[in-house]
């Protein structure tokens, strides 16, 4: 069986290193082994999809389309070629996962090959529906919380986490030829795309980043009721994701919104503190 192209050489060591670099704990060590294995299997697939879209050489669309077909092979009962999809099979069976969220993740990366910027915030949210929200819905299914009302709250959290990451990675995205901050907001704050190439953020860029980050924080707060409605291990896992996003917002604020000099990263102690605050229902922007 011929493997699909893998631009990152995504062996287990690489995938675990990428997992550890995320803003949030992908699979808390306190979780039961079965849940950890399911979450890591989902993460590995999402990571490889992103790498195919970001790290491949030349035209990345053929590799993404091939992976998309391999997803159909898995969910159709066949034998997928990529090892991360073969590793996902036990999770698909145990948790009753659907193919659609994984296809949406591929669709987001295909969109990245064609669209380098988003004009409005609504357009950006539409992108997040493909790039982020599906992951939250998969996580809910892993914990047996398949409810449309919960999914709506999860979408708000996941969209917020994606926008927080866009704020954090402005410089990296710009180097990759992309701008995820809405162009209408760049205009509002008097920021030109070339201003994002500077070694440090000027006051206008900092005000722009703060505006987007605070908007993401408000979305994150809107999703907090999800924590009260979840039970058991699912509540703990999602609290970890929310805490990672809140701690990253704190890191952005601590850096005075300068995301060009370096990429602000959350500290573990801040993630723990934000987990407690989220559990108590305290809004992120009130801290």
C-alpha cells in the first residue's frame, strides 16, 4: 500500500512535539486512557491536514484532495493509505464519528490555497466554521455529548480560539502570504498590509490586534455555558481548551499586543489559573 505524501514526515515524535506546542492541552493526562487516545488520534489527523495545506511544496491541492478521498476510504469501510487515518479507525468505531467534520477541515485548507485575506469579520467567521468548529463537534462526540445546543456553544468557543491564534500568529501568517485579520478592520485602524512586515508592531497594529483579541474574548465568554452543561471528563477536557485560549489572550495583553517582535505564548500557570476562572464562570475580559 502506497502512503500519501506527508510534507512534515508526521511520525509520532513530530506529532507529539506539535501537540505540546499548542496553546491548550490537547489531551489532559488526567483523562482516562481511552479518551486520551481518541483525542490524540483526532488531533493527529487535523495536524496532518493543516501541514498538507501549509507545508507542502508547489501546488498543495492534489495532496489535500487525495487525503480527502482517503477520509472517504476510512468512513466507507476501506483501508486508508495515510497512517493517521488508519490510527483514527478505532475512534471512528468507538465514538460513532462522521466524515463531514474531517472533510470540512480539508475544505478550510483548500480555501487557504485560494484566499489570502478576508474582507470582513463575518467572512472570517465563515472560514472558522470550516477550520475550527468541526474539531469542537468531534470532541463533543468523543465524550458522547452530541447535542445541537451544545454544538452551538462549542462553535463559539472554537471560532474564538481560532481568532485568538490568528492574533497570535500575525507575523507567521504574513510570511506565508496570508492575513487573517479582517481587511475592513485594518482600514479602520489605519494599518496597511505592509505594516505587518515590520520587526515590531506600531501603535496602530497593536490597537488592531487588541480589538480582534477582545472580540475573540467576548465570543469565548459566550461559549462558557457549555462548561456548565457538560458532565464528567468532557467538561474537564473542554475547560482545558477554554483555559488555553484565555491564557493566550492574557499573553497577548502581557506583550502589549506586539505580535510582530515575537509570538506571545501562554504560560502553564496561567492556563491553570484560567481553568479555575472559567469553571467559576468568570468572563475572560473581566480579568
